[in-house]
């Protein structure tokens, strides 16, 4: 690996299962990852953002049979829905994972063969209760207090079957030690405690195959063609297979620079797949194929978007369709709501009414109004040319008990934003997005108060050189503040940020491109003397709720 080159920031999300179309929960996870990835690009870092779809499995095979079409055709249709949604939501990923690809198949089979040759995979017969819905054998620990299996397991049948097993149990002590020694292996920390408790209960090994007699929609085991690998060594492996991992190299130091420059990753997952899939199976799988402790991924675990206190579920019929919301309110409105109305790691109740309220209050009334009134006054009072003031404009904000240069107030708020996000790559990735993204809105609120205090429309009545000088100072100050706001909102609201820069007539040669924004440019005084701003165009039209 070339140590002189900075590592890429590698962020990946759980890949989406193509048994059903996307819902708001999928949208939240991808927008969260996109905002974090964009923030790292904003800092000037090279980013590798991976996402994609898990296309194999018994549920897909059953759904395709029910629809009367081949599994490949079934997953192609749903895969396209996910691709279309990320395009609509401005989710900008660098690599797209599909588990049916030959590239992925080669890595999966290479890993399986290595583990089989090393005696980590063996064949055995198992008899017991099997959950058709969850596609797994159940043990007594899955029984409720009444001794029965709960409704979450769906149809239960007794089954006797021969399969291949991965020696999960022999890695239990390693995983406990790893979690004890790395305090930020899982974010937030209470999820790490939850994972540690689950690891202590590990008993037995992991079934990693299904006989082709009942499931042929999967990746064939390289050492037994009568079986396909089950989800664990298929879907989970995507995180390394699409990042350039070479399964023929057991020593990670011998991997290609393409892989080593990216790995390890920050993996964003939902709380329901931390235990056992990602927190236990995936970490142990990596350990078993030679990944050292310092090359383990960090897991950022988010909560669920609920509806009326219940998790959104296709079977419950309470799914919120993100396509409908985007068509109705726009991508910026949905992105903003998803990032502002939930705390990372916690659950939240989805509310269309709150989406509209958030949008109208923060974006339409505060930021959109600020852009419109600033450019309107610039056109009316100084022919759209703003000039650098000779001295700072003093601001008195009773709400914040602040009195001093307005530019200093903006610099402090912008610094708060940066502090919320900065640090080493792991900590900055675990930022509380909602807190960080409050700062641009707070700056807009302060700016609107500043305009009300200075009242350029009153100054204009004096028609004196002194009044004109003061009006110019106010308008330059606000225009420069808008330029900084645009930079700070660009990870969360990329289209709106582009719109503000367009209306400010700023960096027009990069219009529509992400490289238009840089955190180093969020410093006061970059607008040159005599800069001509554009004309106002409605940025966030108010939304009227249906009665």
C-alpha cells in the first residue's frame, strides 16, 4: 500500500433485500449515509460510498414463483426501484453492489473454499423446528415464557436436514475480547453493550447452506454442488467483494492497494440486523479469514422509523412510500425531515404533518425567505452589486444575549457546525447529523433578525450617502452569510445549496457539481468587492397541508 496517499473514507450501508420495494426506512438509511459521505467530501477527503441490493434467498424464490416469473426477472424489477429512488433522493454512491454479479460470486466462493480447506466448515445433520418466514432453525432460546414460538417466527415446521456449518462458537472469546478492547466498535455505545450481552450467549455453530432441493436461487458451494450458500456468506460478504477484496490472499497485508486504501469501513445498519448478523456473524467471519482487530469495520446502528409506534412492515400494511412523498413535497423536503426529526440510534415516529411543519418553518419561512428578501433588496437598493464594508456591522440579538460584530456571530455558529462533525474519521462519521444540521438554520434565523434590526427599507428613506453605505454593509453581510449557509447545508440539501450559489452568482462554472462546495471556503469575506448577485427565484415554496 502506498502510505503517502491518504486513505479513502469508506462508508457502506446494509444492502437492501429485493423481496419487496423500498420504504421510508430504506430512504432514511441511505440519506444518512449520503449526508455523512458528502460531509467528508466537503472536507476534501476522498470517499468510497458503497450500497446495493441482496438478491438471493428463499423468500425471493417463493415470491418470484408466486408472480410466475424467474427470480432473476423478479429481482431486476425491484432492484430498479431502489436505483430510481436513490436517484430521486440525490444519494450519490460510488459503487453499486448486486449479489448476483459474477464478481461477487467469485469472492464468496473463494472465501468459502478457504474456510472449508482450513476445517472451519463441516457437514452435519440437524433436526428441529424451522421458521419458514425467517428461514432458520429455532432453538429453545427463541421460545417465549409460555414455551411457544412467538408470531414473529411465522409458520413453524419440524424439519430434518443435512447442511454445512461454520465453526462460529470457537471464535466467541475472541469477539468478547475485541468488544472489550475497542470501545467504539459499535455506535451508539448502548448498542455495543447490547451486542456484548448477545455474544456471551453464543452456543453452537452457524448453518451456512441450503440444499438445492429446496433452494436453488443462490451461490453454489464450491466444494459441494448440491448446496447453495445461505445469506450470511453471501449478502454480508458484499462489503468487501465490491471494495476489491481478493479471496486468494489470506494475509490482509497482501491485498491490493485498491482494497487497503479503502478498508476498514464505517457500516451503517438498522438495529434489527446488529444481532446476530453484523455484530456476531460478520465480525467473526472477517476474523476467521484473517482480518486483524484493527481492520474490523465500525458499525453505526440507527433506529427505526415507526408509524403510530409500530415498525413499518409490508406484512402489517403500514409502509410509507418515499416515491409518493418526493412527488408531493420534493426530495429536499424529505431529506431534511429524515435528518432533522430523528436522533441517530433512536426510533422516531413518522409524521407527514411534521414533515410539512419542519419544511415550512425551517426552510420556507427562514432560509427561503432570507434568500428571497436579500436578493430583492440587493436589486432594489444597490443594483445587485454588493461591496465589502469598511467596518463590521454591529448586531444586538436579545434572544441570544449577544452584542457585537454580526460576522463574528456567524463565524461562531459555523464553527459549532464544524466541531459537531470534525475529528478523526471514525468520530466524525458518528456525528449527530441532526445537531450539526441545526446550525445553518440557526444562522438563517439570526440573519433574518439582523435584517429586521437594521431595516434597510427604513434607511433607504434617508437617501443619504451614509444610509447607502450602511445599506450596502448590511446586504454584503447577509449575502456573505448566505454563501456560508449554502456550504454548510450542501451535505443535507445539495440541490438547495446549488440553488443558493446560483442565485448568488457564485462559482457558476461548477454549477450542479458537488466540488462546487468546500468546507475551507466557509470562511468570512470570500465574496469580492463589487460582486454582482443574481435575481431571486423561489427556493422553498411553502407547502399547504391537505385539509
